């Protein structure tokens, strides 16, 4: 299958090598990723996927948090995956990094205990969000958990205004459902239950929300 079209991590491919540096200085990246791991409820021997793993920062944090877990990361951008591979090799961590087509997750049905995903869904238009959420539902086991960190609709007008910076960069189409606060609804529509916004982070680019859901 041909690869899906995608928006690179920092919008332009030539900026990708600067991704970790840029995120580190502009966002409370580690706080968001730590909260995501905390709310994901990953247990010792879980099989965990980091969806849209990018340069692998969260993937590595998950493996360090739960060393006995079987941890994989998927992305469709080979450039970021190569950066993730260099980081995991440097740390000597046993993590599976997979280049996939951006549509069909390379896992069998009912296979994973946890899926985590950070700052990926605002890169996907609504149809793609629905497609990927359906895939998440398919590959998670019964009682499996989904934990997403991404931009959502804030009660603060300033945060809503700031999100327009990201909307201008990444496009108004892919960010539309985020801006309207529709991500929790899309997660429910994919079949998940107990969908809840657990935490909100105010950032220079708008509000990032931690959303959890379960496949019952
Ligand atoms: C802003 S970056 C976030 C990377 C990483 N999760 C993090 O928190 O640092 C968005 C990532 O989503 C990836 N992406 C875009 N479309 C995707 C898709 N259909 N499936 C998986 N990853 C995708 C991009 O390649 C990019 O690495």
C-alpha cells in the first residue's frame, strides 16, 4: 500500500533535525510526556505502542518507565524514525521502531495493552483521525487503554488564540477537530468507552490535553 501523505514533525522536512531542540525550548514536553505515561496506566509486561513516535522521546520514556514492557513505535516518516533509532541505540534500549504506511497499523487484532500518542492527531484530518482511531481500537486487546496528548479546545480565549499559530503552520483542515474540541467524541465514535480529559497544559501554542479511553 502507498504511504499516506503526512505533515512532517515541524511542518517542513528541512526543520526535522531541529525537532527535539525546538520542542524542548517551546513546550513543557517532558511534563506532558510524563503525565501521558502516568495516565496511560502501563503495567509491567504490557505490550505498548507509541503511535507517531517521531524522534522516539516518548517511546524511550515508556521503556525506561517500564523496562520489562514490550515497546514499539510507529511512524511513516523515515527521517524521524532514523533519529529515533539513533537515540534508542545510543541508550542500548530494546525498542521496535517500525516504518508503516500511515494507515494500517502493523499489528494483529486484539494485540496490544496500551497505545500512547503525543502531538500526532492534530497532524491528521478528520477522516484520517477516524481511520487511525479505528485501527487503535482494532489492535488493542479487550481492556486495552488509549492515552493521547494533543491540542484541544481550551476554555481560555488566549489559549484558543495561540492555537492559531499551530493551525497556520500545520493547516486549518487537520487541526479543525482539535480546535472544536471534537477529539474525545471521535474517540468514543471509534468504539472506546470511559473517554475522559485527565489533564490540561497551557502552552505557547494552545492547550494540550491528556485524553484516556478504554476498549471494554
Ligand atoms: C509533532 S510530531 C510528534 C512526534 C512525537 N510523538 C513527539 O511527541 O515528539 C508528529 C508526528 O506524527 C507523525 N505522523 C503524521 N501522520 C502520521 C500517521 N498517519 N501515522 C503515524 N504517525 C504520523 C509525523 O511523522 C511526526 O513524527
